[in-house]
């Protein structure tokens, strides 16, 4: 039983199939991180993003870890996000992948994409939601994270082998924050779902998680209530009472997502929705909009006195398991 749980655990972090060579992925990521480093003055904040566990697949019960760099253009879709994954071999069987994950049989591959890209991958394709945890950093610490990440990318051998229980998507993000000097606890959890708690205890993530809405689940709700299939939906075969059901069973935010994300809406219903939603289309739609710059700008070093920081450094390891700052 213990072996089975371990195999399920390691499979939860396998997020990067070998669709491109190691060198191609490294080169693409290097370009993105170089651009990030050259324009770091435009970055207003950093967020840890937890790809929520997926109950329909037990091997995904522990989620996945991402790091978002929030820029100042007020457009969430193009914010750079980095992920550390195993470069798996598509020819390997599921069992072979799990075993290689245990013994370091795969290289670590850093992978960058826009937040919009990751959002589409996880929410639209997999039906999984993303939960954001803004980090409290001063300007110096934020720049340090970017500069260290840039140095890491320049030396691909730094990442080495991927071990699912000790060197994975979560522990590498923790190591990055540790290297930048923004945390006090070096015992980094391996499970993505435990990382927000660890961040809170390090006093750099006091906000509750902000869940980005999942358009796929809203679409499924629409199918069920209208009693139609995805094919019916794509062909515009909606029942005559569709508008009545929309108004009775869907919130304004849900109707906005249906209107903005799904183009197969009958013309008459689309016209009514446009009228209903007039004047609120500019408000945040998916809970992905960044915070105000000043909300990212408090840090452990300037929010808490030196004496308290020193005290936490001494006792944090012994109270980590019992003290959580909710």
C-alpha cells in the first residue's frame, strides 16, 4: 500500500511530456527569462500559483506549482509564468515513468509560458482551477528572484535530475525563494498543496488564495441544465427556454464567462446577454487580475521588526507543524 501511494504521488508532478527536445525548451525558456531580467523594473509583483488537485484522477491529487511574474501592463494573460517539470519520454509506459521519477531517470526542464497559456491548458482542457497566492516582497527581493532565476537558466546543468519526492516543481520554487533570502525556513515541502501553508508560515503570503474561475465547469453546468450535448452546443442547438434557464440558474459572472469564452451562442441569446452585461464587461472576469502594486510591496523585512525575524529564525523549525498563520 505504501508503494502504491508513493507511485501515485510521484505521478502527480509529471507535467511536461517530451514534445520538444531539452535544448529547444531550454532555449525558449532562456529567451523568456532574459527578457524578464532585462525588463524587471516592469514587474510589480510575484505570485505562487497552485494548480488545484484533480479528483477525477487520483494521481493528480497533489496539484502542481507555478510562479507568476506580474507586469505593469494590467493584462493578466501575458504575465510570464515558470514551471519546473520532468522531461518525460512519451515512449515510456506509465509504470516506467513512475519508476524513473523515483530514481532520477528524467532531466528537470524549466518551462515558461504566459499565464493565459497555462490557464487555457489547465482550466479549459483539464477542467482544473488555479489558485493564486500573492507574495509580499520588497523591490530588492523581487529583483533578486529574477536575477537568480536568470543565472540558473544560463546553466542548464544546475537543475540536474528530477526526483519526485525531493527535487520537483515545488522544492525548486522554494529553493529559489530561499536563495533570494525571502524565507526563514529551509525545510521545503515536496507537495504543492502544502506550499501555501509553508509560505504563510514564512510570513510572505498572508492573503487567502484567490481562485481563478474555471470556464469548463461552467460550460458543463450549461450542458446539464439545457440538456444538450457539446455537439448541440457547437451547432447552436439550444432549447427554446435557454434564456429563461440562463437567467434563473447562472450568476452574472457565469453569464459573462459563457458570453466571452464560448462563441457558439445563438444570435438572439447573445444579443440579450450583451444588453444584460452592458457596462460591466471591463471588470475582472476570471479572478486573474493583479493586485495593486503596493499590495505586493510589503516584505518580511520591513513589516516585522528585526527581533521578531531573529526569533522566528531560531524557533520556526520546531513550531512549523503546529503554528499556521491563517
